[in-house]
C-alpha cells in the first residue's frame, strides 16, 4: 500500500491563480480530510468527507472547495489564491469517522506559497 | 467546541534525560480521545500515543507515557531516556467521539542536546 499520497510536494502560485492539491489513498478509507498548518499554530481542519459524494466544512473552509467522486481521491481546490493561503497542507484518512480515534493516516504534506 | 492549549512553544532536554511536555484541553463531552503527534523536519505527522478518556490508566508506549488528569483537563507527555531522534515538533490533539475532526494545540518544539 502506498498509504496517503499528496501531489505536488511544493507549489508557488501568484495571487488570483487557481490550482488543485491532489490527495489519494489506497486503503479503502471512507473518511478523508484536509488540514492546513501555519507557523505557531497547530493543524486546522479545512474540509472533510465521510464517504464518496459527501463532504462538509471544517474550521477554516473559506477559499477552498472539495469534492469526493471516488473513495480513493479527495482533491482540494483553491479558486483564487491569496497570500493568506500560504501554508502547509495535509491530507489525512481513516476507515471511518469513528476510526479517527484509532488510526488516522497523514500524507506527507504540500507546501504552498502564494505571492 | 474543543480547545487544546500547549503553553510551551519550545523545550530542550539533554540526551538520556527525561522531559515532560504540557497540554491542557477543554471539551463539553464525556467521551473523547487525546493524542500526541510528533512532526520531525520531514513534516510527516507521526502518532506517538493515544489516550481514551474513559480509561483511567495512563497510556504508555515504550519510552513515551502520559499523565492524564481528567478533572484538571490536563494531558502531559513524558519522554524518558531522550534520544536525538526525539527532536521534533510535538502536537497535542483531541477528538470528541461524536465529532469529525481532530483539534490540535499550537505545538512544542523539542530540542535534544547531545
């Protein structure tokens, strides 16, 4: 198993550009989520999904869109990048929402810089 | 809403010594989990230890143990026989079992001196 994979590892965008951060898992996990990590702060939840076709907002959803058309993939879209979205982004997955407390797998992260 | 607070932005310890990282939390629920995650310079998030709130016994994993004080809402991490590889950012986190997300503290940067 590859686990949770994220692409790209690094990205630089100009203000106003759009892009999609990719996240995939091969463990047949129902639950997937996106976090952002800023200096001096812990990870904060952006969006999450409890299964294909179902998504919901987390703590800091503004400026981001998600969709979940398959169990394996959970892309995060930035529609119009802003400098405030400069951060490290982590994707995570677990078998179900209830399993977050037992085992949650994190991807390696994507470092995004918006100039 | 859950909150998690780590009041020590930085800590240091001598190799082979013991260090304790502090964490306090707040939740309105009675059923929840608490975690310590390690993040080395590679950025990978690594689960160090997990505590279920209904269990009175403190969790241990080899050199890592916790002091879980439920009434005080305190959850500290003790690292014994510190090793150079323990140097990392450590995050405390909580999860209400009725909820869908981990809530993280601000992190403590641990330095291990040889």
